[in-house]
């Protein structure tokens, strides 16, 4: 299949030139750049043992060299880890940067003269640009189409909120709305354990092993897709309902060292959620404010400011010395909001005794959980 041939050739080129760069750097403390490697690629395609590289789209091979060059630069700038070799056991992909089109349910790219039939699950708007094809571990093929169009930002609502990320509930806003944690990993763990047990009994390399491997991958894919779906929905709803969203700057990596909670923290995907929230806020001219991770948002009474030094994780409700009965998570989200407003400036700090003046920012929007609640294991 020509698609699989593209995946293999792109993987070969990436690994070949990554290895070349590593060897060059070990010898001379420097390595070839993109332009030098692009010339080497042309020579490589002329060799008899690698002439099969001519059978695939040349732009896809050049683009993967661009990707390798970017990965190298990001590493030396301290923005990413050192690039790793690609494996066919994980998600395979290649990108065609130009001369692409989508006509009558068919994708047209160089080397595919008759086009590739596809199911267009959403309307493609704007001018079609580069296309990225990828194959999942369950042997499903997808194409991601980059288009260019004029984006219309969402309307301002005048509402602000503090959001407390948790495990019992995935997210609690300062106006009392909760997004439940459905714990999808826990929901599917019996099915996953059963599939993995059967896989361990198969002989590696056999047809039955490959068939069972796809079953295991299918369960993992289900967990991943449902989690991503909810993270997108919740982040979209928050950006739609609020102009300012205040969050804690959580040290997720440090929290993962807790062996009892690491499984649930990983499943919650807080870092991914915050990343989704930030880029959607940026698109819509909204603001995400992060407060200091050491700020004791759960321990401070948002009404009187008293700090409960004896508060522990098992206490979901507590009463301050002045008699204020507080919900742990709701209290934390209100404190996060107040602290966030202090950070962004005096013009946004029109609040009294922990309650924001609605005349200044508008009535808080009412958010409800989406149809598919969060996968976060919390």
C-alpha cells in the first residue's frame, strides 16, 4: 500500500539523518543543517540500495528533514528534549506541504493520481494547505487538513472565574459549577487487563499476536479519544463563558511522585487541559492567569482570610474559626480568582470580601458539564 510505503520511507529518512547528526556531533561537536542534509538526501535517492525512496512524494521526505532540523534547534535552545528515533510500533505519519486538494470526498496529493477516498466528518472551510496523514496503532488511517481562513473571535462576556483542578471533581469554578471526573481509565481497566493477559499468552510475530495487539491498542485509543474529547469541550466552554480564567500553576511532575495518586493525576491530564485552554484563550483574546503553586488556596477562608493549617486531603468541608462553613474546592476556586485578579492589576480588582462586583464584569456565566463528562481520574 502506497500510504504505508510513505510512512516507512519518512521514518527511514528521519532516523537515518538523526543518526548522522548524532555521529557528526560526537566527532566534531557540530552537525549538518537542513540544506546540507537535503542535498545528501538527493544523493541517497540515486544509490541503488535506497533507490526505492523515489517511489514516494519527495516533498514529504524534505518536510521530515525540516521537522528534524526544528527538533534539533529546539533541543539546543532548551525548549524540548533531544529528538528520538521513530518507531513503526507507534503512530506513523507524514506531511505533504503543498499541491494538495480535497474534491468530492477524495484527497489529492502527489503520487496518488486517482486520489484517496475519505470520510469527511466535518466541513472543510478556507483554502486547503498542507495535509498530514497518520496511522494509529489500531491500523486506522486519518488525514489532518490545514486550512487558512479568517477566524472570528468569540464575543466578550464580561465574566471572570477562578478554576480549581482536582481529582474528586475535575474542575470547580468560583461560581459553583462542577465538571465531574468520570475516571475512564478505571472504567476500562478490567477490559484492558483482560486484553493484555490474552496478549501475553500469544507468540510474538504470529497472526494471533497481531490481532490481539490491535484489541489492546483499541482500548487505549478509546480511553485517549474520550479524554481528549472532554478536555476540548470543557476548555471550549470555559473560554466561551469567561473573559478571564484564573488557575493554579500546578507542579504536575512533582505530584506524580505520589505513588498512591500518580495514576489518577496522569489520567486527569491537567497539563494538556491547560495547554488547550491557553491556546483557545489566545485565539479569542481571552486571558488565562496562573497563580503561584505555593499559594494556599484551599487553606484560606475566602470570607475572613483565616488560614487553616491543619487542613488535609480527606477534609472536603471545613469550618473556619469565625464559623464560616466552607466547601474545600469551591473555597479554593474563589481564592484562586481573588489572587488572579490581584495579579492582573488594580483595574480588575473591584471586589469586596472575596466576592467580585458583577456590575464591573457582568453576570457570571452558567456552565454545565458537557454530554460526555471528563475522563480525568480524580
